[in-house]
C-alpha cells in the first residue's frame, strides 16, 4: 500500500521506449516552431512533467541528494521559469491571492519547526505561480487559440499510453473496490485523471478547433477519464464539458437556429449523463448514501462500521481522522495547523479533500486563505470579457468539486491544470481593462496573406 492506495506499474519498455522517443521528437519540433519564450516554456513544463510521471518507477525514488527526480525536475522547471516570466507589479491580480496563503504556510512551518516539509509545499506553489505567470505571458504573445492548440500535443503521450494499456489489458486495481483502472502505466489514477482533465481544459479553450475535432477530443478525453476509473474526476469535469458544449455548439450556427441546437445539446447531454449513471450505478450509489447521511458520517474514527468505511472509498473515515486530530490540537495549531505537508507523519492515507488536509496542516487561517485564492480566481473569471466567461467559471467550479474528494493541489499534475486555468483567467480579466497587442506570427507565418492584402 502507498499513501494514496495501490499504485500502477510502468508499461513495458518495448512500448514505453518508442512512444517516448516519438513524443520527444514531436515536442521538440512543436516547441521549435512556437514563437515566444514564454509559450515554449509552458509547452516544455507541461510535457516534461508528463514524461517524468510516466517513468515513475525511476523518477519517484530518492536520488543520492535525497530528492526524487520528479522533485528535482519541478525545482528545475521553477528555476527556469524565473528567467522566462516578465517582471510584474507586487499588486498584480495573479499574485495577490497567494500572499496570505504563502504567509500562513511559512508561519505554520516555522512555528512547528517543519522546515523540510515547508520547503516541499513552497516548491509546489512556486511551480504553480511560475506556470500561471508564464501562461499569461504566452497568451499575450501568441494568443489563446495558438497556445492551446499547441498544448494539445502535450497530451498525445499519456493518451497513447492509455490506449496501449486498454488494448493490452494492463490495468491496476482501484481503491477498495478493486475495479480496473487503465492509466497508461502512470503512478495512480488520481494524477492521471488530472492529466486528462487538463487535456479537456485545453481542448475547451482552443477556440480555433473545428467543431467536429473539438467534440471528438472531448469525447475521447471523457472516455479516458472513465477508463481511468476515478469518480471524482468524472464529476469534476462535468461543469466544464457542459459549459463548453453549451457555448461552442450553438455559436457555430446562425442566431435563429441556435435555440434548436441548444435544445439538442441539452437533450444529448442529459441522455449521456443518465446512461453513464445507469451503467455505473453501483460505483456511484455510495455518493447518494453519503449525501443522505450528511454530517453524521463525520464522527470519531473508531466508531465507523464496515459499510461506512467502504463509502466513497473510505473518504468519510479518512476525513474524520484529520478533523478529530485537528480538534485535539492546541489553540495555536487550530489556527495555523501542524505544518504544511506534515500529514504523512500522522496518517497513512492522504486526506482526499484539500480543505480537510489544509485544516490539519495550516489551520483555520489556511482554509480561509485557500478559499480566498479560489474565490479570487473565480471572481476574475466572472469579470472577464467575451465568450470564455461561462467556460472559465465552469472550470473553476469543476476544480472546486475536484478538491472536495481528491487533492489536485497536492500533486503537480493538478497544479498544471490550475496553472493553465488561472493563467487564462487572469489574461481574460486583463483584456477587459486594456487592449492586448495582437499576437506576433512565427517567422514566415501568414506573411504571404498579409502582403497580398496590401
């Protein structure tokens, strides 16, 4: 057992090796043809993480310096990003919500003398901040249509590996229920589902994709998340997919036809969700059971029955361990927690809920700071200009749902999802305040068209 349950095995070298070499060749080509340092950096940061995660049997173990290759890779990406992103004002909208959270994390780590754990937590958030800022820069340089279309190549590697795992029947057992999870040889279905969710996010933001290609990619990525067998990811992507279909589908038709198309989209979406719920009724039944029980499932950990421990893969029992441990703490620890990233010293399993884990690690103040961050970014999305508003707001809502039953902000794959989302959110918000320069074309790109128009 691992801190997040059973973990997967990497795919055989005769499959992984050729796929990796082909992907590296493709990404080098794509990055070389991408204008702007920031855009190249975003492509590199996303793709290299997905490569390292696929090699988890090598990259997750400690190195002679004590850190894993994955951790060293995250630090290297952050350090490189510092030289790429542009200087910003201290009161930049992308930076403001992070100040209280980072301050509380630092105070908790110092008071509890958890310096190494503090460094781990700060590294994750530094990675997130650099990715947000680089995404904003890249969007200002080349525009959302070109950036997100290029980012789609980053997901070809994990998608290909999952196809091989499905075809060859290479899976890992899911948590508690033992159901097959096809995750392409990645470490765990939680992280892999966040990879596919990020692919969905990029697909929904790639505005210049033809409708049939967008629908094909959305369907393929949704099927991939279903095969990955992670219910919380399935629930978390629903707002984003629903909003994207409602916005993109009808917009491709003349105004008098849009109401008909909108009705058809709603009908198909309702039928699809209903069929999915019927097909997976056994796996989703315990969600209804948990809702019917309400807060009564939060009780002393030793009082849970066998049936209750199976509910939602044991999440209520896990949450109760964290909540009662926090409640038994001193007044200071109730306010600032036991230290960031210290859950592993007290519990066998991670909390599967960002707010529950945050309450234990950095206390009530940390919970408020986290909610402030989420609320700030959602508010910027609602104040953005143009058609992305509904899709942006739905993506933030989906991210909140993901945080309620898993912990995307605990893993770098989740930070990539949130970094791309927040980067586009701030960019869209800033467009309403000032005009954004037209994206600069790559060398030779569109030049013939422009000369002919003169």
